[in-house]
């Protein structure tokens, strides 16, 4: 189990250019596997173009109380990149100007940003339709000052999306650290107690499942059924939807794939599971990702790979929706993670899963 | 020419079997995919049966495939191991139950 970020360890893979080099060399350079660009060109889907902006995903900092094995952000307690209140103010202006219907706060653990609550209060006033906070759950139980987060979320009608890799302690702790499962269970019970996740409740509580190792997520609907049954029977916990998300081969997950000699097999799995029908629904087409320092990206993964938007509007201070719509999306081989099987996005599958074993 | 009978990379080429007999290959895979769809048994249950059978017939490709499939479905390693013990018990039992035949023969010849 990791205790420090790749950045803190001074690992080569902390550098985005090194990651991009790995993703472009080897099996993709020698032609064994097609590059993502060639693959989407086969069905005439290159270049990918952004459509109307619908989702604003703001990463308010890479600091986190956990150091998960699979983390694409390389987040951890040692990461100091935190969005300032000034940048948040610029984001608020952008939220007001944009026509996006969803605001999605992520991190790191977004709650660890010292201005998190101020930002949520201000952003909630804008009246966005769906206001998501991605919570790792354990933060709610990490320190007394966070214990009242469920009430705070409720007050501002926040849609809580939480990570939960499995309904068993062993698999959860293996991926996310010792003690994470017990704390997550307690946090989910706390959220249920104020009304989150209950049947018919307007307080939305969704869970994110991503595999604990070098394999793709299974059928989202079947996983949701298993999660609901186990969490209800074992802990009397309820939630609304499960989002099955594929691990993308970047940052710590890429490091894990290489160290465990699974990289090539995993890339083969992604390419074999490529589903052209998922391409038209890719989240990068209707999402804008904003980094802690205000730069704009096509998605959170491109943010971590330091691949900025291909547009003159590159920073929150110079946001221009017209310039951004229709931009060419920046791609590399990591994008295969979003087109595998039923497709993957921060909102789970992109299309209904195909039945049967492929 | 490879020096071993099994190469893990060959599993990826399974679909190419149809290239040398499109009609039968297609029929097989159509049947195969139908078998594993949810019916009276869930896809999850079928995956565990497949894993146990894979060990019984000692097919390395199938073991790789259905271990991966189980992980994708959220099946735990404890559940996988339990299914293998079912296979093992039946396989061991199949040997031992023939002991009745041995006992019958001994009783007839030397009883």
C-alpha cells in the first residue's frame, strides 16, 4: 500500500511527459496495437470535437487524506497544490457565465481545501441544476471538523458521489488503505442518517466503483445489484446509483501496471474492449475540467497529463464558451479507458452494457 | 515455432478460430455467448461454475479467462476458492466412489 505520492517519491512517473512517452511507445509504436487516433479514425470519429458545455468539473486541489493505489491524480497528504480563494472567485464568474447544468467538485479530497465550504456556499447561490461533490467518504470521519459534512451537504442540496471499490473490507482496504472500509461504512451510515441515498430522497448519494487491480469493471447494473444487496444486508446502508469507472493507465495506476507486469495485457484489454458506440458519448465532449490553478482541460485525466485544451481560451480568467465549443479534444492512448466496453466517465457507463462475455 | 504448448497470448486469438470455419465458429460463439447470459442462473453464478469447470478440465486459457471475469464481476477470491473446492470434491469423490466397485470385486473374488 502506498503511503507517499509519486511526486513526493521523486518517481519518473510523476512527470506527465514520461507517462505520455510510455503510452506512445512500445506496443503502440511498433504497430502491435493501434493508437487511439487511428482507432477512432476507422469509424470516422477523428478529430473528437467538443459539443455544448454541460458539465464543469473543478479540481480544487490534489491534497487527500488517502494514498490510493489506483489514483490517477497521484493525490495524497503530501500534495500541496490547492486552489486559492482568488481562483475560486474566477471559477464563480465562469459558472455564472457558462450554460453548464452540472458543477462537479473533485480533488484530492475537495473538503480539505480550506475554502471548500465558502466555495460551496457561493456556488450553490448560482443555482446550478446538479451540484456534485466527489467525496472519498473517509474524510467525513477523518477529523471532528468534518463530522458535520453530511449536514453541510444537505443544507446546500449537494449531490454526493463517493468512492467504494468493493462491499468487502479486504478488497477495499487493499486498494485504499487499512481502515478505509470501516470509516467508509460509518460515513455512509452518517449520510443515510440525514436522508442521503434513501429511496425517493432528493438527497442524491451515488457510489463510484473502480476495479482494485488490472482488470476492467464488470456490468454496471449487475455490480449495482450486488453492492446494494451486500451493503443493505451487512450494514443497513442504502444508496441510489453505482457508477462503474474504468481505471485509466496514468499516474499511480500506470505505475502499478508497470510494476506488476500487467501494462501490456491491460492495454490489450482496453483496446479489445474498444466500443465505437461509446465515442460519441465521451464526457470530454460536454465537460470542461479546471485545475487548482485555473487552467482548462478536456477532462481530469488530461489535467493530470498536463495536456491543456486546444483553444485560445486556456485559463479560467479568459473563459470563452464560444471559443471552447467545437475545439478538438486532445487525445492519447489513455483515452481507450473511456471507450472500453460500455464506456466510462465520471458518471459511469456511457451506454447500456452489452450482455454476454466478450 | 514455439517451444511450449500453451502461450497466454494465444487466448486473445480465440476468436480467430472462426477464420478457418466461419459457419461453425460463428455458431459456437453465438451459442457460447447465449450460455453465459442471465437465465435461471445469474451471470455471476455461471462465471463461478465456469471457473470450477476450468480447473476440472485443467484448461489454462479458461482459468485465466474466468479468474479475470470473476474479478470484473466483483467475485472475491474466497468465493473463487470455494468454487474450486466443489470441483475438487467432485473430482476426488469420483475416484473414491469407484472404491465401491473395488470392494464389490474383492468381496466376489475373496469374500
